[in-house]
């Protein structure tokens, strides 16, 4: 069972999301917050697998909420919710560890699928958002397509390609004939080498580089 914590200042939105998620037989909403102020305490007490966080909350917004989660020992996968696909805070949220983004207009099927993917360790971003964010992250990191590949070994490129294709660690391990612990070690090494914060940034940059080949 996938355990979900909802963080949104609008009760009607939380109720709608709860109804949608609990229509799936493998998802349960184990808590709700109307602000990110007490997110760390809530995570410690409810132990969620996934946190859905609204970006535009008035007191403690989504980016600030994710910042509070950065040093939680057992950090859940975080998905940010927003009304606008071009929200300027999406990039900041990804920098603070969000594994995906979902517009509030998303379909029932997309919401459930996104939560399942996040719980399985797969990054989730809509295609139109990818197109917007790839050049922003590339410019911010100062990467050029010509040198991105040069920083990685052949094995690291194989692992990065798996991440860019949305595969979780278990799938990458099966594809590369490695154990999951080794795959996690490779991904951590790749992130350090490329000076990235998370798998989402890796997937975005890798996709841009791969598209230029």
C-alpha cells in the first residue's frame, strides 16, 4: 500500500485529491496539512511514501516545504502540484528534491499513475514542462552538450540513460546485471560528478544531450 501525505491550503482540493487517490486499491491518504509549516513533524509521525505539495500556499509555500524536508532521515518522494505549467517555482522545487510535477488539471489517471511512479522511484514530469525546464537547468549549470558525455564512463552513461528513460533502480539493475546497491552508488557518483541535486535534473540534462546526438 502506497502511503500519501497531502499538503495544500485549500480543503476542497485536498478532499478531491483524497477521493481520487483512494479510488485506487493500492493507495491510502494517511494525513493532510493546510501548510508546510509542520511538514517534518507530520512526516515523522505518519511515515508517508509520497508527499503531494501545493506550490502556491500563502504561509509556507511548496518550495519552502521541500526545503524543510531536505534533511529528514527517511525522506518521502515529493510531487509538486501547481495551477500553471510554467510556474517559475517548479525549477526551485526540483532543486530541492521534488521528483516530479503535476498540474492540478491533471486527469484522475495521471494523478494515480504519478503517485505510483514516484513511490517506485521513477521521476515524473509532463512533456511540455520538460521542454521548458531543460534549457533553464542546462544554462544554470553551465553545461554544454559536448562535455556532458565526457564526464562519464561508459557504465555511468548506461546508468544515466536508464534514469533518463524513467527506469527505477531495480529495472536499471536488471538491465545492467548489477545489484540495486551498486546502481544507487553509480547514480550518486554521477550526480556528484555532474554537480546535480537529483535524478530529475540528471534525466533532463541527459535527455537534452541525447537529443543532440
